[in-house]
């Protein structure tokens, strides 16, 4: 989750317009056939926040936001990790309680839509959901502050279906440093390393999006299973602190991990970072307008934040960027790490999407663009989802081995 409207200075708030952008219904028959034969996995979506007010029906096509069942089916989004998110400043028992409410909200959506959704916790279950014609719903906790420094809470989350945890969000937690906060722990504390070990045992993927570079390397050293960067992009193209350096991407890949590219325009384009530095009042203006329209409704804030930033683009206050920047980051990561180590982590419903990638219906354009760049059909399928499924399978194997030895 970007939360650009809530953490001024940490992220770039922006929208994008591309005249004549490729539409999902304009793709070639080859691309369409390939895309809809693939298992498409998205490792990070913030739609959970929309479940909380009780008004949003995931089963009904919406004119707002990026995710609902009809649009997921239209874009063949086969497996989706719903993010459990609470601001880093919310800690202690309140953070745990609020996380449990969101986990329950995801599980309740699955219960309400049994013909379309199935709760999945393993790679095999994702594949089985596909065979049954259903969308696999998975859960990821976005921020280690939500365990309240208690491994028992982590175990409870895992029992409820959580299959990855981002070690930090935008602020440090009690045992790990964030990329967008002042270092306090020099990476992971001893307890933080215990968290990683317990995640390995539980079969919960270690997610290093949002963490500081030192936290990343500490987690990489401690973990016996591959890591993921569930929604990060390439720092070589856009020098955002949330993005990964080429060396980090190489080192992630060397231990079998995957970087899932984030679609937020502020992580795709250096021009957006430069625009924020040049005019820091932009974020303040967006945040003020969001507060006026939404109050404390976080689901509303996400949607209106994107809407308002698009208005800023149309007014010429922010630069225009093409959705093809997503492809640029994918291609760069492949060249750095190899095609086996790149996936998709959109940040839908939690960030500002480029025009041409407004919602899940547009996902086929990624397949079309990669084919046009010369990627083989097998390699495209890896990027769309098979790489993430491979990591899940390996994390599950490590978990079985660790439990067998205990």
C-alpha cells in the first residue's frame, strides 16, 4: 500500500494519462489466448479497506476502485492477496484487534461469494481453484507492527490463513527498520530475526517491501526460505526509497526470491519524484481534499486519492506517465535477476494507477506488451504468476522440513 495521501514526503501522489493507450480489448488473439490460459497472481491489493464500511459488494461491478469479481474475471486475475493494513502509528492490542477484523472481512467475502472465490493458503490450492473456475483469495499482513511483538499472534494469523507478512510498513516497528523512517534498530533486532525464523516454520512468506536496505539483508541472511518483495519496483529507474537496487534484486534472486512489480506511478517514474520535490504542497493539497470528501473512511480515502490526483494530472499540475512504465520495470528486473524472479504486485486500490492500468480488466495488456518485447509464452506465464507459485511451493517445503525436525 502506498498511502501517498497519508504520508507526505514518503511517496509520490500522482495519476497518469496516455493518449491512445492500449485497451484490454485491443490486444492480439495470441496475447488473449496466452493470458487467459495462464494463472495470474497479484501479490498485493488493498481492497480489504473497502470491505470495512459494509457498503462495498465485491460481487458487483463497481465504477470505482480497481478490484471486484466481475473485473477480476474480465482480466483473468486468478489469485489475489488481499492486504491487511493499519497505519504504522497504530500499535499494541489495537493493531492486533484491527488486523483480526480485516482478516475476518476477507474470509467473509469468500463466504458470501462461494461460486466465485475460495480461500487459498498453498500453491496447490491456487491451482485447484483454477481448475474449479474460481478465484483464489489469499491474505497478506502489511506491517509487522500488527503482531504486537508476539509470536503467538503471528501463529494465530497463520492459522487464519495469512501467507505473507511485510516486515514493516512506512514506519519502523518494534523490531525492524522501515525504508521511510529514521533507522532505529540497524535492520532487524534479535527478536526480528526470531520473527523471520518463525515465519519460515509457519510457511508464511517473508515480504521485504517497505523495509530498509539493512533490514532486507538481515532477513535475507536469516531466512531459510526465499523472500518476496510483494509490491516493489526498480530503484535504478525510479530512485524511490521503497524500490529495490539492482544489487538487492540480484541478491533476492540468488536465494530464489521474487520481486513483484508495483504499479504505483510514484514508484515507476523519476519524473514524479522530481515533481514532488519541486512542489511539496501538491501532496498537502491532495490530502486536504481527500479529508474533505472522506473524513476518516479509509476505503473512501484510497479511491478519492486516486481520483483527485488524476484531476491534478488533467490540470497539468503533475506529469503524465504511460502504463508502459510497468513493462519497463518488469523488463529491467528480468535483465538484472532473470525471468524466474519477477512477478506482479499491483497495489490496486491502494495507490495511483497509470492510465491504461486502471483496474484488473487491463491486465491482458501486460501479456501483450511482453510478447511484443520478444518474451516467450513460457516466460510470460512465469511473470504472470508461475514465479510466485514456485516461491510459495518452496516456502511450504521449508516449513515442512523445519516442522519435521522439531
